[in-house]
C-alpha cells in the first residue's frame, strides 16, 4: 500500500512536470495491428500458452499509449517527462500478462490464483547511435501480490537496409520479496493444501535474459516484426518447488499499419515492461 501511494504521488508530480515542460508536438501518431505471443503458462512453468493480442501504439505530444510486441505486457499509458536525441525519461501505468491459475497445472492445486495487475513506474533510457541502455522500476498498484520489479537491459540495433532492422541484447530483472513470495514461495497453508514443501522466497535477482528480434517495413504504412527471448531464473525463483523449468521462453510476431509519421514496431512509443 505504501508503494502504491508513493507511485500515485509520483504520478501527480510527473504530470505537473510534463505540462510545465517545453513545447509539445500536437499531432497524433498511431500504429495498429495484431499478433501472436507465446509466453510461459505461469512463472517457472515448463509449458507455454499462446495469446492473440492487439497491437496499438499512439502518441500525442509527450503523452503515449502503447504496447511493445516484444514485451510481456498488454501495454502502457504515460508521459515522457524528458526526451532528446539521447535520453528518455518516462512514467506510466502498465498492464502485465503475468498471472497464475490453479487450473494451469496439477502442481498448482492448493496454491491459490494470482490475477493480472496494473503497475505504475518510471523508466529511463540512453541511446547512442546503434546502442541503447535502459532501466525501469514498476510496482503493483492493485495490491495483487505482484510487488516491485526493476529491469535493466542493453540493446544493439542494426539496420540492414531501408526495410530490415535487427536488434538483440541482454537484460536482467530484480524482484522484491512480495513478488518472489507470490509466484515462487509456499507458505504453511499452501504447503498443507498442495503437498509442496514450505518455501520462503526472498528479494533478489530474479532472472537474466537474452532477447533478439527483427522488424521489416513492406512500405511506409505496413510492417511486421518477430521477436523472442530466453530467460534463466535465478536465486529463489530457480530453487522454488513450484518451478518446473528454470528456462523461460517468450516468442511472438506482429503485423502493423502506421498512420502518418507513427512510430514503428521497434519503437512503439509505449512504456511497457519487458519479459522476465
């Protein structure tokens, strides 16, 4: 609750800062499309689920609404507090895909369901030519046990020609105790109901990952993208009796249509959380 209150206060201050900042562009930029993503059935699962998701990326001045097709997120809505040719500072609300149902796997019986949530956070990125470093901190504001995640990533981009762009890079995720206990911990009552041994999970490094992808522009309006990442669980997430596979896979593809000078597939204009 304290984290949620802090983010509400931060959000109000950030909106005030954005309105007081310099001149804004006043044109809408919109991309729409759809695609398929394959993500772990639940954090630590050894099976996948496939989702058909819409892709929308829109911006107006400093404000944006967007879904990054390469991220484990439904999308984000927020504001760029500062942006120039190298730096970007943003704050946003982001709807995630992470959840867990007892019906997902027999070993989850007795653990209870974990619903999707909405997270609030801030992020900063630095880009120099073909290389980008980024970090973000997102915290569950609906009090659904998903805690706080801090993500760090490095990404290199190569433009093969006017149509094809490639990108790849490593990343890592730190999780607080609440997130880790929700998805990987087993308390006394859960142990009695499920038969799994009791397990107390702590804050720490949750995963390391490597991501890669490609974007292709058929013309100035139509484009397509493919992306994937492999994530390796660490610490208590890897040691948990709930975890079936320490390797987690995120794969997908999307097709989009751009209106005007809208951002493309690889820079959707959204502030969203990357996969584990």
